[in-house]
């Protein structure tokens, strides 16, 4: 019986570890063959009162084929990112939201967007005031 308990604990730990490494925005792989052409990879919200929620939309163009963002990595739960896929030569959208609750001072948050053939890093910044 002791071995069964150890095996169950190891199985649960392995399951939790695999869940922790995945982003909430992970999608199933698709036929994404293009790359993202994006003009602005820096989002500066400027001075923001603490407690405010600010957002913006960036646009990218799918070049060389369609683009499906399969994974989004971010370091802070204060940042929310949603994306739309794009067919070749069409526009896709990147929706960025920064929730400043509990934050103070200069915030700089990188976000990585992954598709089958491309990785783009966007830098989000704000100066959060009382």
C-alpha cells in the first residue's frame, strides 16, 4: 500500500508541474506558417493612477502565411493579453490590459507571443502614482 501512495503523490506532482508551465492562453497547434509584422512593440501607458485598469490594441500583419498565436508568456498577473489569428496578408489584433491594483512606481513588463514560425516580444510600461 505504501508504494501505491507514493505513486499517486508522484503522479499528482507531475500533473501539477505540467499545468504550472502552461499559459492560460495556450492554444492547440494550427497551420500557422507566417510571421508577425508589427510596427510598435513598446506600449507605454505613461502616468497611471494606482488602481486603474488601462488597455490598448496593437495590430500585426501576417506575412508569408497565416499566423496563429499558440502561446503567450508574461511575468505578471497584472498583464492580460488576448490575440486574434490572421490569414496571410491580413491583420491580427493584440489586446493588452494592465491592472495597476497593488502596483507602485515604474512598471516594465515583457510579454512574449509565440506562433509556429515566429516569436515577438512586446514591452509594456507605466509609471504608477498614488
